[in-house]
C-alpha cells in the first residue's frame, strides 16, 4: 500500500476527529450569521466555507476562530485549522506539484510546517484572513520549488505562485493571473503577496532577501502600478 502524502494523512486525521458521537465542532453562535445556531462538525464547516453563498467576512470569522483555538490549545485544533484550510492549500500547491512531481510530498510538508510556525505569530486582524494565511503558508513551498529549479537550471513556471481556491479570497487569484499574463514576475508577485497580503513587513522581507528597503519599495511600487493598470484595463 503506497505511503500517504502529508496532505492525505492530514485529511484522514481531520476526518477521524470529526467522526463518531462527539465530532470536533464549533458552535454556530460563535461564528454568527449565516451559520446555523448549533454545533457544526468541522468537516461540515469546511463545506460551508467553500459554498459560494457564504460571504467572505463570514469565512474570515471562522478561520479567525480556528486560528485562535490552534494558537491557544494546539493539538487537535491545529489539525482542525489545517483540515479546514486544506482545499486552499491543495489549490495553492497544485501548479507547483506539476512543475516538480517528484517533490510534491516535500512541498506539502513544507506548507504544513509553515502553517504550524505561522499559527502563534500570524496577525488575524486584517482581512482577508484565509487568503493571507494560505499565501503565507504556500510561500514556503514556493521557496523550496525555486531552490530546486535553480539547482536543475530550470525556470520556475509562471503558474507557480500560490492561487488559493477562489472561495479563500481573490487577491491571490488575481496575482496568479497577472504572472501568467506577464504583467508581473514571479518574484514581484511574491513581493506583493508577502508584504501586502501576508503579514511580513517590507523591512523583514528585504532583510531575508539581502536587499535594501528602498530598492524593494521601488520595485513593489512599479509592479503595483503595472498591476493596477492591467486590472483597470480588464474592467473597462
């Protein structure tokens, strides 16, 4: 029997936690409308969050609650958060796994480690919470892929920036489209995603990249101007 991938193992554990007479659940009263005022098993909550009728603010409230539980209690609540985010994580890594099929399990492992590391330090006050969290987590896999492509002399495919499934928030989706259209580069999309959608300051990002704050600020400004012009042009 083939070994389960990290994401498959997470999904199996998540579903086990939500089975039986006492499934892991949150009460709808804690989440507010449009969630029903009753205990909601987390597998059911995940389905609700993916439904097009569920507003983005409601999705963010649910992720914010699970993030707080994971930060305070860890254990099964960390699995709960990861399990609910799993559709977004799978979508975010899909194009990367195609670019590096033999390393798909490593990319998944990197993403899960990044999620565990993000839980105690992630700022949930700014929206969109789910999209920002998925972007931050899948960034670790993007960095791993970039290193592997560099070793083999291959270019990172333009479709590699994380694209959380649309229900997790469209800013990442737009960045992915802009990369494919040649409006911004992969590096520029990561810069915008990490310092605008993510919780990384420009200064911290510059230090990690070994670049000057002013250089990256100018690079980001130019990329954002192109991005705005492109988005505006698509909608006129």
